[in-house]
């Protein structure tokens, strides 16, 4: 009987599949079924299961000896089917790296990945074989997988793999099971986030000396050049514009842009209706991706050839100060990842603009010009003297006379700083605070306290120090982890405020050093947008971290966490 031809016929009879050894075939039974059924006879479970996968039967008959192998074949095939439908690649590899079995996903890998798979599987096999040969056994009966990374440079694809040993009942290693999953999207996203973080840090790295004498237009140009350079690198746009919210007339005014029409005269107000996507984003605070400008109700006709746009708010703390808009001639150019990247970049842009307008300008426009100039000339060099002397102390262990003199230098520099603080007639306005008397508490609130502020960003460490010094405390400043660790060994501080990501030491290492020096010393860690590459926050929280501040933060947030850390009650 030709099974393929018969199964293709449009028969109306019920179809029966009979599994039977030819030597034990009961012909009388088959004949009794007569012409009422279409009967197909196979010799074993493997043949039966092949037909069951391809065709539909009304019933299956098998002698008693055929049931166990038929059931086993069905279960095995179901397992194979399941492994072929999951998104991960699964395979079994021998000790020499030979691929013994692979599901459909694993079989589709390009040759470079298959080569790496064999090499790393053998490496994993050798690792577990070494443990087993030394008498090591699996914890709770299950080995912890060994993980490796694979890269296909030709296609820029990334994979992770986990190798687990397969042992027999005697505990002997036969082969390894390997599970592989693709990490291309998450790896690319992680790289983009790191690029955004790096760009943002450079964006806000503005030296006061470089911009102090500039005009408003020149200062804007400094920021514009940085913003455009990093935005073009990260977002790949054809047109770009930053608008600032003028709250006096409620307009979104163009601050600068790239490839804008020369006659850009369109007035855009902060309103969700009839003011384009930028007006909608500024009024709602929600980002917006436009994939079809021709039919989008919010899109205002403008540049020719635009097929996709992305607009995000520029957010400073909880306040919208403007919008950033990028446009592309390519349809679907911006997706969800781009939106997230643009939002983070937008926050950095807002901080950079705020630094120029609030920190740098106000720093040189205080009412106490004479004391301000004195502070400018003396305060920062004194901080450097304290830092350098503290590091030299580490180099002269055993030279008591030199160490005594260096300590005297530190003490004298601290006294000078204390005197300058007392004669300063007007504190600087920073982080949203107005020039004048402190807006968030009593001037003597932290009197007699000594703080250490650590950050590799000049403006961050200086502005934090400026804020807290308005309330009566003294501050030492460290510009990296190495300086901070040296200073913590030489002096006891009432509070340490440190960034998480810095050269030479992480935020957790600063925390640990402060607690080693004095277990009661409170520590506050700072980070930008929750970025914590070394898991400093999690580790320090377990050991008594006082607080975490997420940049950008407000003055009252900073002071509130300091009060909690010092257990200070506001009057």
C-alpha cells in the first residue's frame, strides 16, 4: 500500500493506524474491520509516530508490546517540539566540543557563533571536569551554570551562553547542556546608555574661568556646540532644534538649531492644542514620536521631506524649561529606545543651560563683590592644598616630623577657610537658590560640623559645598576617589557626600572607608539618573547608607537628607 497516495485521496472512511509486528499480525482481526475502515499497518512506534505527525487518524491500535515504545516516542517528540519552539538555543555538546544535538534555533546560528560555541562548550566541559575530578559535587544536586559571551563581529550580534554539566548516576561527566540567548538589543541599549552618560558628563563640564567673561551669546554657543555634537552622534537626525520656554509671554523660543529654515518665524506657545508637537510636549511634559507628519494632528507644516520626528521636554527637577526636537527624512527613524535616550540627553541639556544661567552668572553677580573675589582667589586653592597635603601624608609614613608639618598645613588651611566663611557677606545662588540669606533654614544650622564633598565634576562638588557652607559648616573637597580616601585617613568628618562613579575609587569604596574610619559617620551618595554601574547603592544600603540623591536634585532635597543623616531638627 502506498501510504502517501492513499492519504492524499479524499476518502470518507474512518482511518485506522495499526502498530503490529509482522510476525504477530492478526490478519483475521484486520479482515474483520472490513471495507468500513481505511487501515494502515506499520511495524514499529517510530514509523507510527512519523505518520501521526503528518496525517490525522481516527484511532490507533497496537499490541501490548507496542504501547511503551509508542508512548516513549510520543513524549520524546513532544520534548523536541517544545525545545524547537522556545526562543533560546539549546544543544548538547561533547567534551571535545562536538555538537551532539541542537534544537532548531541553535542550528540556525552563523558559522562564527558555532565555532565559538564549540570552543566555549569545551572550555566549560573542562572546567566542570576539573571540579568533578577533585571530588567536588553539585550544591543541592544542581550545578551552577558557567556563563560565557559570544560575538559575531560580521553582523554586530551578541550572545550569552550558559554551560551545565550532564552527569550519569555515578557522578561521571559525559557531556554538557548549553543554552544560548541573544543579547544584541540589550547590549546595544547598554552601550547607548553609557554613551549618553559620557556625553552628559562632558556636556555639563563647563569651566567657570572659561565662560565668566563671555557674553550671553558666546555662552550659548559653547553649550550649543556640545549639545549638537553629542545629539548628532546619539540620535542621528537631519534637523534639530532646542526651544526655551519664555514664561513671560508663554512662547517656546528657538535657542538654537541645525538645518532650520532661514525664515523660521512660526510662533509656538506652550499649549496642547494648535501649537505643534513642541507646544504639546512642553504643556504636557510627555515625549512624542511622530511617524506620519502628513496626518498627525499635532504636527505643524515646516521643513520639506520630514517623515519622522521625536520631541522631548527639557526637564530641570520637576519643571519644564523647554523642548528638544529632532527630525529625520527616514520613515520610522525613531523608536522607544531613541525616546528614552533623548529624554536622558534632554535632562543633561537642561542641567547645562541651568549651570550657565544660574551657577556661573550668579556666582559672579553677588552683592558682596570684595568677599566674593577673595573667596574666588583663595577658597579653591585652599581646597587643593588640603587635598595635596592629605595625599602627601600617605607617602611619608614613618617620617613623623614631615607628617607633623603637613598636618599643620592642613589645620592652617582649614582655619583660613573658616575665616573666609565668616566674612563672606553674600552667599552665591546655586541649584535654584536665590542670592541672599539661606532660603531653607537657619544660617547656623550646621555650625561646627565638618563635611567632605567628593565629585569629579567641578561644578557639582563646588555647588554642593557652596550650599552647605551657607548653613555654618566647613567643607573639604575631593575631586576623585584617591583624594577622598587619603583625606578620610587624616581627618574625622561629620558627614561625607560622594558621587558614585569617579576615577580611582567608587562610591561604595568611599562609603566603606568613611565607615572604617568611624562607624558612626553618615554617608550620602549621589548619582545621575539612577546610574550605578558598580551596584554601590545596593551594597552600601545593606551596611547603613544614610541616603541617595539622584541628580539633578533641589536644595531642599539635599538639606533634608543632611538633616536626617545628622539627626538635625529644623527650628
